[in-house]
């Protein structure tokens, strides 16, 4: 059932913001007091704290919007998921690719041990970005001179993780839109590369750096391909808040890290070849509606996220009730003003989080008729 966004976002926003700030404060305390004494102990505790917040978003996916996730992979890979360190590379198709990754990580028991390489602006997002910073995500400025040292520093931290982790990297560097696809196609034509139809051309510097620095730490690469059925709208964070269901399909192929080439050029070419294969898989799905030849795995929806939401709702509800009871905050104009400002602040923060998850919306491109190359690229 779909719900008006205004009815849903405010109460869920209050729950997420208040619980998130509580988690962030506890994370900060442990970061200052415990991490200098024992990094591993800090990471184990922070895993639980992080999951207590992120499971609220998992609850939105699983139980509020009822997003259906079809996972295609072989039995061996399915059994290893969550039990080994892995590098995940995925096409960046929708606004919530990262959230689908969190769902799969939660099913595999390593939600709190996910890491990702992301643009630095994300770490400034209230609650969500702060929790990622405490979880030791790697943030980049898209300036290779600076980013190379940031990557190497982040990799050093990952070498001594006490539990299996996933490191996610969107090697396309940006989310898929029609305008970006056209730019990628034009670049491919100019360089004599295979012309993509459903993915962008990967930016391989970061991938090469990960492989060369973490080859001994990460035994496997999970090649993830993500798509949405053509008959359904792409899921967004706003649609999820509205309770609007949809389905997604994910294929995971496991590659042993030791099988990758040794040279930088060889590693980069391996990554490009993987995305050519992704493009072919997605094109096949577009024409035949057959997505994958891998096994469709049964992944259940654990009730853990429900318990977490109930816990935070009861705890925060009780504390807010006592706060209003003790302070009589609504009995004065100052208290009423404070309450209104708080609700406005929650709304603004939720708008920021929703907006930050949205990909660039490309306007239909009107190409000059004298440019047949661009017209042909868009039509392929």
C-alpha cells in the first residue's frame, strides 16, 4: 500500500534522526575512548551500533515497501557470502543500489562490516554520513593526487579487520543516466572501444589501486550486476518511504583475486572486460527478459529489523513522553516554538538525505539532425 510522503516521512524521520544521533554520540564516545586502546574491540562494538541504525533502512526495504530482491548466483558463492573478505563491483543503475547492497550484506551477516569507496560529500550527511565515517568508509575527492594517498591509508586499516568485510566500489564513478550514457558512447567511439548500451565505461584507477594493495587481504571479487524489470519503475528512497513496492534483480559472479593479471594495464583491462560482459547480460535481459543463467537463491527477510525498529520506537517514545511530561514543553510559546523548529529540522534533514540519494535526472536530449552519429548512438 502506498502512503502520502508527508504522512510517512515526518514520523519515520523523527525515529531515524533521534536514534541516529544517539548512535552517533555513542560511536563518538567509543571512537575517542576505546579505539586508541583497541582498534579491534572498537570495530566489534561499532559493528553492532552501526547495524542498530542501518537496520531501520533495511526495515523500510523489507517490511514497509516490500521490495523483492531476486539473487542469482551459484551455490558455492552463496555459501561463501559473509564468510570471506570480498571486493564488490557493481553497475550503478538506481538511487538505492547501495541500499540493496546493504540488504544482501545483512542477509549474509556482515552488514556492520560493509565498507565502500565514496565521494567525500557523503560523510557530511547528518546521521547516515556520520555513521559511515565511524564505520571507516573511504572518502575520495575525485582528485587522484589526493585520493591515491587516501586509498592507501584506508587499505592499511582494512588489512587488520577482525571480521570478514565487504568493500564496495562503483567503478563507473557516477550513476547511470541517458546523458552520461551518450557521453560514454561518444568516448567509446573516439577510442575504438566497445560501445556500451546499458552501463558506463569504468574508471579503472581506483579498481587497480584496490587490487594491487589488497590482493593479499581480499581473496575474491564479487561481480554484481543490478537491474530493474522494464515493467516496473526504478525504486527510489522517496518511493520506499511512500511504501511503494518494486522488485530488483541481482547477479553475483565470484572471481578469485589470484586469477587477476599482475600488471596495472592488465587489471584495468580485466575490469573493462567485466563491464562489457555486464552490458551484454543487461542487453540480453532487455530483449529476452531472461536475466541470468545462475541459480535463483532463496533469501528470506529476517525479522531482526522489525525488532530494532520496535526497540527504538518504544525507547524514544517513552523518553519523549517523559520529556513532555516533566518539562510541560507545550504549555508555553517557547516550548511550542522549539517543537515546531525541531519538526522543521527533521523535515529538512530527511529532504537532504532523500535528495542526496537521487541521481541526476536527465532531460530528453534533442540532438541536431545534422549529427547522425549521436542520433544513431541514442537509438542503439
